[in-house]
C-alpha cells in the first residue's frame, strides 16, 4: 500500500513520502525479479475516509482536492485489490485510487 503523496512529496511528512516512493520502486524491482511466477503491484490511495473528529469544513476542503469530490470509504480499496488479484496480466503497477486528485 503506497500513497498519493509519492506524486507530489510532502513538506510535513518527508520521511513518510520517501518510504512510500521506495515501496513503489520495490514494486517495480520485485515485479521484474519474480515474473512470471509472482505478480507484484501497489495501490496508492488519496483520501479514502475521514476521522470521526474531522469537522465539516475539513471534509469539504479534503473533498475539493479530487475531481470526484467525495469520501469513498474503504470499499474502493477492496475493489482495486480485487482487480489486481483477478488480473493475471498486470504486474509492476501502482494503481492510483485517488478520485482524480492527480489531475488537479
């Protein structure tokens, strides 16, 4: 599991962002090493859920960061994982689950 932050970096969480970038590179390396026997992929979500104490103002600002402007819930991660598990011709991929945030 990676994170959208790999695409833009983070001034507040630089070590976290770097570790996720490293994970995406390991995905590429392991996919090349273990193919065709083992598929290696990563999921890179952005906003998936809100914390119980997040207020409405925060929720609106967070939703506005993506084209889909929603808080989808954990089901979208399950859908992405099912796709990667069911697809026998996908390896070395980082699948963004970001509601189009990368386009803003």
